[in-house]
C-alpha cells in the first residue's frame, strides 16, 4: 500500500510496534506532523481490512488505538516505490478477559492474548509476508499460537493457521472468539479460573415480618370501606345483591345470616373492638339509612326489593327525610327475569 509521503521516514524498522502513543522509533517522537502521517497510515489500513472482511465499519483506527491498550505490528517494504517504501500489512493484538467453554463444556474465565485484526495487502499476499509478521509477533510475545484467542477469524485466516501452525481442532464457543483444544491443556490452573455457578434468586422481602405485621394492624384500624376484607361474614345486602344479580355465579360457601342487632352487617364482626363499634354506629346513622331507602340497582327485581324491606327498618319517616322511592319505576326499569315492568313501591 503506497502513500504520498516517505514511509521510511515514519518507520525506521522493517516491523514497527505501535501503541496508544502512535510513536514508531525516535524520529517520530515529538513530531506532530509525523504522528499525523502515522495516524493516516493506520486509518487506511483499518479501512482496507474492513473491506476485505466485509465489515460494516473498521475495527482498527488511530483513534481507537489511542483509547485502548492494544499493540499494532506494522510491516513495510522499504525498497519499493522508488525507495520511499510501501506498507505491506499489520497485525493487532491485545489482552481480553473472556468467558470460554472448555472441552467438557465448563465455563472458564481467562485473559489470553487475542488476535484482533490481521491484514496483508491483496497484491502482496502469498509472498510469505503474513507468516513473517505473525512469527515476529510470536517471538516478541514469547508465545505459542495455540495459547491465543482469535476474534472472528476469516476463513482465509483459519486456513493460514491450519497450514503453518497445525491448528485445526477448535472448541465451540458462545462468543465470536475461536480457541483450539490445546488452549486448555497447556495452560496452568493459575491462568484459568472456573466461573462459579450463579446462585438462585431468593424471595424478595422488602421489609421484615415485624414491619409487615405493623402495616397489617394499620390496615385493620382503618374504617370501612377502607379496611381490607378479612371476615367471611357479609352484609344482608351484599348477599342478596350478589345472589340475585344477572350473570352472577352461586357462592361456594353457604350464606350465614347476620345478627338482628346489626342489620348493616359489618365486614369485621369483632364486638370487643371500640373502633368497630364507632364504625357500626356511623353506618347506622340517619344518612346511611336514607341512602338504603333510596337504594337502586339495575340487577335487582321486585323479589330482591321485598327481601331488603324485611331486613331494613323504616327510619325515613322519623328522621324527617323522605326517601325517593323505587327508582326502578322512575327510570323505567324492566325486570329481565320476569319480563314485566316493576311497579313502584308505596311511599
């Protein structure tokens, strides 16, 4: 790959090692103009590699190299291009913390050296440049290729590893990295750590039992209808309204009649509680009885009204307030059970 500037001035060695400083030798140190040219070379190589691998975006660039602790090995041919030199290709490596599956399928946590990007110019391939560059990296790192992980290797790269390093048996992984069977055999136990099994999630307890009991006591102290229902007894009206309502299903438990002294039928029948006595007295007030005299439900027929009249006293006359009467007649209610129009009750 040719550039309009002198490659030999940027890279003095045949294989240069670049890191986040973008400095290749002593010549480029403290030279912003030379570092700008080095950044241009890295960006062009990254775009060419992405195009060769059919990637949507380059994975190698000068800006990414400055932000990550990776190393880039760059190979040049200093005699080409009239002595100005050309760039043959590059190899980028770096350490990654990975969760891998060994041969038995056990999760292993490791941090191997990974090959992240590898590219040789198309017109210079099959000349031994890739093998020269890869061997230089292995000698510099003092590492065997089987001890490395490979990030999304192309079919051409896999053929390269099988031909020159006899790496053919890979261990299937759930991520994009490829490791071979010798990766787990030749690695010491200190370099591999088994991932502990995830503990099952326990029951979520937002507060303690004591706090929950306090909340339950506060709910019991609330007046009806704010208190949560926890008594099987129901009022006379609720029994008949549920049993006579259209589409209602029969109750599974037998109904128990409410005591005669409490026609309203409190949901919490606890005579020893003074708070319940006050609530019962409030519900049997004049306004509550007037509201019951004016009771209307579109699901009730004349039979239900007669049943309510038997269990409810008649306090409307003594209170000085007059009930509205049978609202079903005023609204023109039609008895859906009998098919006749309900008649108004006498005042």
